[in-house]
C-alpha cells in the first residue's frame, strides 16, 4: 500500500502556535509548563474540551473523502495519565482507531514527546531542554510505554505501525538550528547538560524499542524509525535480517529547512531543491528500505513575503505583519505548484504524511500569522492551494 496520509497535529500533543486559545492566561511556551501555569480545574476543562472538539469522526470522514488512506497521530508520553499534572488521552486514541477502521484508514502511532525531551523543540514538549537520553529510568519508562501500546493496538485492523520517537535531534541539527536560542529554556538550570542524541545511542534505543514492539504487533504492521536527521546513515543498520519487511524509515523534509540550508526563496529554486535534494536523495534510500516523508508542507518564505529565517515565527521573534506578501492569485499558483512537485517527489517513495490536517490560526485578523495558514491541509484544499483529492 502506498501511504497517503496527514498528521493530526495539535490534537493530543499541543503546539502553542497552532491554537493559542488554550494557552490564554499563561506565559507557557510549551506543554510542560501549560498545566503549571493554570489552575488545575481550568487546565482540565480546557484540555478535555480541546480534545473533544478539535478532531472528531467527521474529520476522519473528510480525510477519507480527500483521497487519503492513513493518519499519523502524535501522542504524548503521558497518554496513560500516569505523569501528573498531565491528563491522559488513551480514550481519545481508542476512539480514533474506531473511526479509522470505519473509514478504512490506517493509523501510525507517533510518540511525539518524552520526559525531558529528545530535541528541545517546542513540539517536543519542553523548549530548550534535551536530556531524556541521559536518564536511564526515563528511557525505560518510554520502552515500557511502547510495549503497552503495541499490546493494546498490535492486532487492530487500523494499525499501520508504531514510531518509537519523533525527531530525536542529531548533533548537526542541534547546532544548525541553534536549538536553545530558537527555543529558549524557561528554567536554565533544568536545561544545563542538554545535548543532542548520538547515532550510536539512537541505534541502541531502536533495537530495544523493536524488542518491545515487534513481538506484540501483527506481521503486517511496521515499526517506523525516524531518521534522526541523518537520512543517509541507515543502510547497514536497517538491512539487518530482523528488520526485513518490518521497518519503515521516516524522514521529515520542509522547504523552510531548505531555506536554512541556503535555498533561494523563489518558486523555481524551491522546485529544483525538491527534485535534486528531496526526490533524488530520498530515492537512493528507498532502494534498501521503505521510506515515508512523515512531515512536509508547502510553507515557504516567498509566500509569507519575507525571510522567515528557516520557519521562525512571531513566537521566535520573526514578525510577518509588515511582510510584503504576494497576491492571492500568485499565492494560489505557487502553493499548487509546490504541492504537485512534492507529491510527485514522494510518488517514488513508500508514502507521506502532510503536516498538518488542521490548525486554528486567524491570519486575516492577526497579521503576524500571514502566510502561516498553509500548514493547515484542510484550508489548503479549500483555498485551491492543494489538490482537492490526492491521486
């Protein structure tokens, strides 16, 4: 099956920039501090309402109608409600499986956050801190969690696979992004000792995760390893006999990263980068292991109308309210061409998941978010920025 999917971002794992209302009344920039900045009853009411309303059965019906066959669901490490002050969300994931199976969709369970973070990104749940891999008891906690999830969903028709960890940060990405400058830690003492995750450590963790997951899922399900921002490093590891037919490599490819690497901010430059760096380079990996682009979108600085410095927003100090912008007609043309170019690139792979299905941004009334609504796939379709139905 060629995977044609979309992420259900900001549903069970929150990101402030994607839906700000739930964060009102607190200075929290990430999910770690959200419950610590609100009265416990207020936090509980907001989080339960958000989860009940943000994604529903109707969304699964629409995703199917748009031609997709899969969803990637980011989940938090506290999904079972065993890490106060957070509130668990296993019931929501149970409901998602019932909806997916009704509409013949597959689910990739993506463990998106871990205690003390695997990357220091805001989407890792704790900005500027990356210490999880250094804490053996927290690594064990995660391995036990993965085993529980495998046992709970391993025989469900709707399961595509389980991704043991999202975006464990490499040394190169840690330095290139300047993680602790881009995502300043609130507690500098807590952040001391933060460090990227080495390739050798990551391979060892993946071995342990596979030992917990593979025996508990059916033979037609997969373990999905994120490439840790090292696309070409995996051939020897992934061609082991134990992973034959059971593993998929996940790589995340964004045009904002292309810009960070020096790609000129023009339509033609983007299209050249998509062909030469995205398609050609990833296809080399597809020759020895199935590859999915687990996150991508059509966001780019050209359509924002200013250099976003690798996708930095007003939350990172880049305010686009004074951006020049482009006309609606030009934006429609550029976005559709970038959509088609990337879909064509992914066609030579085992599949993809767009980031993300839905957001609650209001760029019409909040000028600082002009150009950021293209992360919202449903809006992209409605605006004519993305094909109404994927082939």
